[in-house]
């Protein structure tokens, strides 16, 4: 019985590792250069489709956040996945937390290295 759980853990680890290698770079390259400088204004009136889009975006953010936390202990790009997850989630204090993470020299350097690789300008942080 324990072998079965170890096998599932190994499969999950492998899938999350490969998934992070594919998804994280795509999302990091797509972040606008001024994302951390320009404050986004969310209107209080949303259409049904916009509400559905936000729900889906937040569910994806929760999944990526969980995967990022696991990747801190399993193979994968844990910190970068957490940064992406936080950019998808809507919660109070989000901007401060994102800035705190992106200002970590190792995270900032890695993100900009990846963006340079895909011929994108570096992110601007205040």
C-alpha cells in the first residue's frame, strides 16, 4: 500500500516539475514590463463573464500556489511559481507581497534572465 503512495508522489513530482518548466516561463515572459509600477484599477461593476473569468483566474492561482509551495520541497521552480500564482490571485495586500517577493535579488535576477532569453525587456520595479 505504501508503494502505491510513493508511486503517486513520484508521478506528481515529475508532472509538476515538467509542467513548471513549461508554464512558468510562458507566464513570466507575458508579464507587462510596468506591472509592478502601474497600479491597476478594478471597477466595482463586473459583467457575469468577467466574474467567471476572475473565478477561473483565482482557481488557477490557488493551484499554482499549492504547486509552488510543494516545489519548494520537490523538484521545480517553487519561488517563481509562487510569484506567478500571486499575480493571478485577488486578495488584500497582494501588491505589497508581490513587491516584497520580486525585490528579492535572486527572484528578480532569474525573472529578468528568462525575459532576456525571450527578447523581452526587464521588469521595472519601484
